[in-house]
């Protein structure tokens, strides 16, 4: 995980510099705290999927290009990210999501 976070940080920093942005400017464009950008670039933290999407958009990039091994992300990592996002949803939406997941699981 540490190696993944460091590589992600290197990619964010490289794209930010290529875009001619400071960490502060990237944070403002993405709508995140500058400490989020700093932590990500230094490999201290691995941003949530939503934050990565905001950073990619601010950098005119894609998640596939930004996240190392994006196509090879483990099912466990995907589940952790989805669960963290689910905590943000209201109850009625969670019920819809559960129904969709149930239907998808039946149709494997």
C-alpha cells in the first residue's frame, strides 16, 4: 500500500507541475484542502475515490492515468472505497443501491 501511495503521489505531483500549478492552486481547482494535496503528493495518505476524481478533473486527466495500476485494483480495495462512499448516502438511496447490487449478484 505504501508503494502505491508513493507512486500515486509522484503522478499527482508530476501532472500538477506539468500543468503549471502550485499545490494551493490544485487544491482550489479541485475543491479540496491543500493538506489533502500535500499528503497525497508525499505518499502519506491515499485519497478517497471522490477526492481522486476531483484531482484528476482539476488536472484535466483521468483516474486511469493518475492512479497506478488502476485497471488492476483489487476487488478488496474497490469494496473498501465503495463502502466508504456508501456511508455518505441517505437511507432511501442505500436501499436502491442494495437492490441493484442484489440484482447484479443474481445475474453473474
